[in-house]
């Protein structure tokens, strides 16, 4: 997961300040040293690190911070704000043309994920804007580049314009744009050629395409795993093409986060999207404030809510809420929830969006192997309809039969049923506005300490208030 090492180091730096009624100059110096080392290890640009640490020190040295109430939390707040500022403060939307089509030129080095990103963006535009995009295959040099784009196009049901490898890229772009105007496509995405490194021939070709197409967006696709090289690549392309934005790919890989924290500051161009997975839906708008919270281990509740809303049907959610309230939640509902969770992506990534969960010791001990979900599904599929809808009938002999049918040990079947019963009780408490069980669970797992834990508890209290309010409203309606 991206930023894991950086998150751990920054949390360690902040931990030394907790519990102190007053933060001294020496405490601040030591914390700044730890932050500097954490950022340098994450491959953040040295100039960016120096400016970042200087800004924090200047803001934190004020008497109102060091001598005020909860100085440690105020310093964490300052670090969060400076991280957000370094990455761009707010998300920046795509530039759109006043008349169709809006032209987006994709640029980048070979292997950065340009072709796949073009497909992901086309699918996003199709789903979010109800648009009719066209992709132009202008990479005639890389073996199978055109075939790859056509395969991507078939997968997402978006047309691809191509003229083979014997026609110059500029001619392909001219013909492709003419077809887009004829077919009234809302967006055109030009997949240009890449090289292993920046060279004069590549840049001249891209400049010619830019001069003719006059794109509304020139999106540079860079591989986040290349660290400082990604920043140097961004500088090179920006000097030659004056890019309008950056897409960071492979942010879910073993990346240290240096590119995300450096590119905006070095190029003064916004990161507009991030790719975090192989699925065609795995392209997200880049929110600097949310990313800063995740880096500091504070979670990302807004992104989690958006992710949930994308995959959850409103009627289905309402039906589930009623079942929770009536305490009729059964294994069929449980199975449905597992399938919904699997659609949202890796469980570890979802858990780390919850405040207090990122790099939490309790979380590290949890085995999040995707096979575990498949084993649970196999156990449920081995149950009869009666057993799924009425779990109370699951006596020892039925459990042994389920164990044989699913090919899972009896201990695993018993454990899963126990977890289901615990989850059912917790969901019933939540649906009736009783959050004390959840707060106790947070506290026992170690998630109730630190700033992330405080945010978790605050979220729980707000949720509890909202549920109690809804319950009172329902009771009032019944009485009427």
C-alpha cells in the first residue's frame, strides 16, 4: 500500500509529542528531524523537504502553539495542513471545451501505464458525465500498443480510431479528430507514443500533435513507483509541452510516496487523478486534503463513503437497514455484503480509510487474504436455505455436514458462525442508535488512542446522535 512506510515514520514522530502538556523547543527540533528523515526516506525532493520542514517549524514555534492547550495536536494539524498545501490544497477538475469535443492528450514515458490510464479515464467520463468518448491510437512504435488500446476499448465499450503502424502519428490524429467531429463524440483521448527516456524525436512529435490538436488537457502519466525519476520526468515534459496536469499510476504498489509529495511543488502543475489498481474502474480524482489525512493515519472517510455509494444500490441499502433494525439479518444478507465489499477493492485499503486504522497494530495482526472471503462464501453456499435464513438451527451435526460440503475445517465453520452472530448483534445495536459497543471495540483494539482514535470516537458519537435522532423521528411517526 502506498505511503505505508511514510505513515509509520510520521506517526512515530508525532507519538513522541503525545501526552505532553507543553512542547519545548528541543521537542520540536527532534520532531522536525524525524519528519525530515521520514520524507527523505520516502524519496521526497530535497528542496520540497527543506521548505516543508521550515514552514512547519515557523508555524509551530509561535507561542500560541507551543504554550497553548494540546500543543501536540496543534502540531499534527499544522503538519496535515502543510502536507495538503504541498500536494495542491484542493482537487482540480478536468479542463472542458466550450464546444465538443474536449481533447485530452495523454503523454508519458513507456511503461508508465499511459494506454491503460486512457481507458480508465474514458470509462470514468462515460460513467460520470454520460459522455461518448473516442480514443485515438497514435502510438505506432511500441509493439502491440494499438492492439492493447483496442482490447481496452472493447472491455469498456469505447470506440478506438486507428490507422495501423505505417501512418505518421500526426496524420492519425488529424483523421481521428475529423471522425470525432463527424460522430459528435464529447471527448477525444489521444494515446501518444512513449520512450524509455525523454528524447528530441519524441518531444518534436508531441509538439506537432499539440500544435494541431490544441488539446484542452495534456495529462502526463507517471509511474509513482519511480520516485524522484517521476519528478524529473514531469519537469522534462512540462518544460517541453506545458502540461496541464499529472496522473500518478501504481499508487497501490510498493511506492514510498515521494512523487505525490514532490510533483506539484516542483512543476506547479496539479495531480488530477491517481491509479490504484488494475481494474478499469481503479482511477480516482486526487484530493490533496484526503491524501494528507491518509498519510498521517487519520483515514479517509469521504473517499470511503464515495466508494460505498458507487457500489451500493440505495434500495438495497434501505432494505439492509430495515433488516438490521428488525434483527432479521441472515447469511444471505451476509453473503451479499461480502460480495459488495469485494467489489470495492482490497480489504486492507478499505480498512485504512477508517480513522485510526492505518498502521494500527491491531490491523496488522488481521489476516486479509482474499482467499478467506472465498472460504466464507464456500461455507455459506454449503448451507441449506433454512440454515441461511434461520442461523439458530445450526446444531453440531449440521455444522459437521457444512464442514464436509465446503471442504473447510469444523473449527473454521464454528469461528465464522460466531463472527456472524457477533456482527449481527453489533449491527442491531448500531441500527438502534447504541454505539457504546462500537466505542468499546475501538478502545480494546487500540484504535481509541491518538488523534486518529479521537477522530474515530468523534465520528462514532456523531453517528450515534444521528441514529438516536432518526429513531425518535420514527417513533414520533408511529405514534401519529
